[in-house]
C-alpha cells in the first residue's frame, strides 16, 4: 500500500508513527488506520472539492461563521481565495462539531488533531478490537433494534442540546462499537439556532432512524420522535436524558405548501442517494 502524501507529511512531523491500512474510501474522504503514540487511531483525509461528490449545499453552510469579513466577501464572490476558504471551512466544520459534541458527552469518535486536511481521531472498535461496522452492514433482532434506536434518539437529543444537528444521519454513518452505536461523518453538521433549515434536517435525521430500525421493529414506524423533539427544543425545554413518548399532536394552522414540496424533493434525493450507496 502506498502511503498518501498527506499522511507522509504527518509522519515526517511525528504526528503519525505508521500507517496500518486503508479503512474506507468515501465520497468526501478516505479513512486510514494509523498508529499514533502507541495507540491505534483513524486518519480521515478530506478529498479536494473537485474530487468529492458530496456537494456543499447552501442549506448546510447557511450562517456558518467565518473568521473575518474579507473571507466572507471572498467566499461570496467565489474567488480563488474564497474557494480555498470555503473548503477549509467545510473541513473544519466536522472538526469543530466533533470537539463540541465530545465535550457534551455525545457518542462520536474522540478527535485528537487536525492538520493539513487530515483529521486524527479515535478508531471506533467492535468487541473484538477491530474497526466497528456500519449499521447498514448488520441485521438486528427486534429487541436490538429498539435498544439501538432508543440510544440514537437520545444522542440526537444530546446533540441538539449542544446546538448541533447532524444533517445527514442514517444507517450509513453510524458505527456499532462494542458498547453501542457511535455517530460519525459530520462535515455537513448545522447550527440548530442559526440555520433556517434546521428543523427540516432534524426531522429527516430522526425519520431515517425510524425507517431503518422499523424494518426490524415495525412498531417504531408509528413513532413521531422528530416532531416531538423539535417541539420541545423550540419551546426551550429540551434537555439531555429527557423522557420522550414518540407521540406528537400538531398544532392546527395553515399548511406551508412550499415546505411540504421541498420535503418531498428532499426525500426523493435522499432515497436516490441511499440507492446509490447500496449499489
């Protein structure tokens, strides 16, 4: 195996001891198993924008903070410098989210360093010490599905209480570690309070979990945790470990037809992306 140039740089600087193997090649990044200071870690190498198929949708990047007005103007004008800054902001979004969520006790890989487009973090392992599998590669009993669904709903709540929404949560970016599910892949994470699309993304994340685990525990298909969670958050009363019912009674009012049509289109695109990942 040829060691990627960016990992060679980290080895030269003493941040990585050895590269063990490639773990995954994805749409937005390649992940390698490496040794750092005697520990086995994961190194996520972000792909350049022109080599990445996950688009930086405006919905995700809306209201993301930049360091100064010059950067903001350059990003808006799409200058060479602006594109470079936009790329840096896209990469650092996951790093910032991981540190923020780890501090809040959310089950995410623990980050340790970020240098030259490479994120070094904890390697999520299964009960045998091997790299943990994704949920979509596994089958579950009804009891297991209920347990893992409950754990992840709790993590979604804990994330939201920390001000973060995953934005692309599904069975494809949750690993099953020895002690339960761990949420990964957060470059598209959004600020719950500063993004106008936050509620829609939260509902979609929760719905993806409902549909996946509902294959094994059909009773979950009738639950409405997403609207319940967002209603509690919008009311300012949501708290980690808060008991939830999975039931929600909407307040009567006018229907936002534009929002409904947009949700239908999002669902169509999500299903197309899911089929592409499975294919």
